[in-house]
DNA sequence: CATCCGTCTAGAT
DNA sequence: TAGACGGATG
């Protein structure tokens, strides 16, 4: 529901956001948004009363993605219905019931498709379903909180209290509750739309001095909200106009001036409307929330703050006298409507042995009071620099920490590759068919340099001041780095030089993983049979990290990987857990086979893939991202649309899913099965790596 | 011109 | 289910 048309209205207060831009922060999540979407995939099963947990898995994907960005999620659930919404809820229930009956009838008539569509309409997200997710979260040490009433108010409070710096939701109401930073339309690639409260004056089209948050909230209420229908003929635009025009702070007086201020003489503002307006406003200000730190119910804003009369708060909920009940409601142990006990979990309480493969986040729970430790926490292992703690349950399996690192490396790699591309792009002609389809040209030129587009809001390009020293701006080095111009097999001294150059480039970066068809080709050509020599040379380098360039003939995931691996003085997992099977090649600067998998790409895949698949998208993502701040958002938008035309699809830079190879016809190569996720390998697609097939 | 209203479709696998 | 969209309306 929310405010009709508010999100477009807020365009000037919003910007693109990538999760990587908010690493280390805490985010409150409107979990019902995810549950509702997740339910869609198994609506039929649920309608038939069958058990399924796809909606839980769907939500966990998002959670996993957040964790991989080192973001702490706090899942917020709706609690009791407000009296004001009881009627709409009742209508919904009835409508669902009808859909159910219709579905049953249609099934009897054999009209399966129609029945299905009805079934999708009749499923509801129940608290039991929410509890299922909550339990999974407890196993992962991911915080959940059930709001006493609306999740919106709870999230806004978390945001205002700076317990959560961001809110993820689809409901535009959040801004009315006073949330500061709201992320809308977050997808599984980690892209979303950020609306910031302190930019709202821009959306209203007034000067900052002229603006007060109250004006914005009143504008929204006037335009029609969940608690109050709008006056006929009043939408956001007129409400905005009115709120900017009036200086009267007392709305009981101001509202009466609407007809004259807006030249709508026929409009009538009766006392009833005014009364309801005051109530609606009070609802947004003073709804009850649960303060997990103080472990008590509170109002979102204290009544004193606005000198609000309690009589206006009839829709803002009531205080639960029983604090024990309130706590367990917030913990999710009670059915919010019946207050029936469904579970007895308590913070810090030992959980039954967590299922295998369950990774626990190390974030400190909002439920832990000072000094209290999570039972499964191992303080001596906690690193202050990293917000996550993992329990290594599976020797091979990737931990959350590893996911975070892998994710960071991918982004680094994007940057590094972007730099490399930028070097090429000065010298090469661009050849890219707009459709991107059909071409099997493997040696196509790289995309335009994202670095070049830095001035046009390239989020991948680091700030010029922060950027690591430019590693290569001279043409001879460029020539050397170019696989085409590099000497072929057995390059001898030349080849050694190239590698040392490459080393000098990458040594300055964070550990990165590069999947580059250029390097891969070169590496394959030049490195075969050279491993011992390389290792020796690299080991003797002064760096505190060992850099190894090895030719793997038996990667765990894929064979004949040419691996440029940077290690922190621990043995490469790859080295031990490999299996034979040639014909794939990657460049990887990492030591775990899981990340290797991300980088793995079959040569044949490369051949058969359109140019635009990863390279072009690297660029398109650049311009889509959040650096499009206000003054220049239009420009960014145009860049984005341009790139959209080119690529027609958004993908996360290099994060090519291992799955794509699996989606190739089997006949392509029997290796494909090695790149598809195996049970022992976590699904990497969960971390925001695009899973969709490559452009056709 | 802004608002209103009906229709369409994404949402997941 | 709700948001987006286009056309109708005042």
C-alpha cells in the first residue's frame, strides 16, 4: 500500500545504491516483502496445504547476500494489526478465502491454469511461516524482531536510533515514519534505490530552509495514505503545493484553507476529515515499537516531542502491560494476533545443534544485553576488523568470511580489470554488435573503459585520490600485457618480464581474482611447463605474500586452470583437492576453489558467448550505480539508458555465475558438470552473483 | 495540467 | 498484491 506515486515523486531525493557501498552497516529489513515474493514460487503447494519452505530459502538468499557484503541484517516482521487496518485485513482474508474456493472449483472443472492463478491469490504469509524463517535466522545468528504493530514504525525507530543505518523495504510509508535512509527495489544483485530523508526537500521542490519534515509527512497524508483517504482531486502534486504555500503549523486551521489555496472552491474539508488527519499524523509519529535494548515497548516518538494529545493516538496501538509478553512477541515466540505461544526461544540460549552447512554471522545481536555472549560465540577468535564470525562446519565449504572476502575480491577484480581494459581501450577499436548475438568471435576487443567513464559516475572507479598508484600508463607495458602482442609459448625472458610486471601490478592491489580472456589466453600459451621456475622466482620476491603462478592440471572444479594465486602463507586448497580434466582456463588470484569457480570459464564458453555478456555489462553497471547524486542524476540516468540499450541486461561485472557453464549444452564439454554447484559447494549465486543465462 | 481509473504484469522456479 | 502505465476526465 503506502502512498500512491510516492517513489517516483521522490526521484530527486533518491539515488542508485549498491550494497557494496554500505559495507559494514546494519540494515533493517521489511521481511514480509521478501516472504511475499518468496511465497509466489510455492503458492500452489501452500494453497494445497503441502509443506514447503521455498519462501524461507528465498529470504535466506537475500540474507546470505547481505552477509556476504558484511552487512548486518535485522529482520523485522509485522505484529498485530492496527484497529485502523482491521477492516482492510478482514477484506483481504475474505478475498483470499474466495480465491481458494474458486481455485478448488476450477480444479474440479479441470481448468488447471485458471486454478493456479487463483491459488496464487489465496496464499497468505502467516506468522507460522515467518517463524520458520525466524528459526533459520536464529541458527545463523541473524537478528529478528517482531514489531508490536507495523514493521514500518519498528524499522523507522531502528533507523532513527542508529541501530540500523538503512532500511530495506518496498513500502513507501517508511519515509513517513521518519526513516532516514530507505532502500527500495533491492534485487539479488545488490542493486537498489536509496531514498534519503535529508534530501526530501529536493523532491518537494523547495529550499532547505523552507522545508520541515512535518511538511513532507503532511503532504503525504493529504495525498492519501493507509490511515486516511485523500480528499477528492488531491494527489501528491497538489498536496505538495499546498504544504509549501501554507505557513500555518496548526493543521486544524491550515486544512480549512485548502480549497482557497488550491482554487478548488467545490472542495469541502469537514471536521471529520480534520480529526482523521490529526489521527493519521499521530499514528505515523507515535505508533508503538519495541525497544530491544531497553526491552520495552515505546512510542516511535514520545508524545511530549510533539505535544500530541493522546486522544489522537487511537490508531497508534496500545501498550502491552505484560512486559514478558511484549518481549516474547518481539522475539517471535508468540502469534501476534492470538498471543498464543509458538516457541520459547530466548536470546543467548543455546540452540539445538545447528544444522550442517549453516553459517553463523558474528554480528552482535540486538538482543544481547551488555556482557552477554552468544552461546556459540568464541571470543578468542573474534577479529575486530571483521564483523562476521564463522563456524567452520564443512572443511570444503565456504564460510561467510570467505564469502565476504570473495565478494570483495570480485569487486577489486572489477576495478583491476577495468583498469586493464582502460589500457587496451585506447589502442583498440571497439567492435560490438548491438544485439550481441550470434557472434562467436573470441578475440573481440574489450569494452570501453569504465575508468574513462569515471567522471560520469563510475562507481567501480576509486576516488582518484584513494586509488592505488596507477600501475601502468606506459605503452610498452601495455604492449607487454597484451596477450596478443606477447610472445607465444616459451617466451623465455620476455615472458618472465611480463609476469613480473603483472605481479607488480597485482601485488599492489588487494588479493584479486581476475577472469580475463586475455590473460587466460596468454597464460595458457606462455605458462605451460613453466611452473617450477615461476614458483621459485615468485617465492623469492620480497613481498610478505607469496605469489604463485601455477598451472593446475586438476582443479577441484575445473581443470587446467592457469592460476595466478596470491596466498597468505597457507597451502592452497586447490593444490590438494584437484582432479584431472583439461580444457578450461582461468586466471585466479586466490586460494580457494570456491572462488576459483566463480572465475572459471571454459574457453569454449568464451568462444560461444556474445561479447557483451560480461564486458559490456561491466560498464553498464558502472553507470547504474549509486554515485549518481542529485545534481547529476539526470546525466547518470542518460548514461544508464545508453548502456541499457547496449547491454539490455544488467549483470554484476565479472561475477559470472558458474551456472552459466552448466547451462551450456552438455555436448559443449563434459567439464560443464564440474562447474555446476555440487552439494559440497555453497551456491555462489546467493551472494549476488547473477545467475541468469548469458545474453543471447 | 494533475488526478483518476482501469488494465497489465512482475513477483519465483 | 501492488506498482506501472496509458488514456480519460475535470
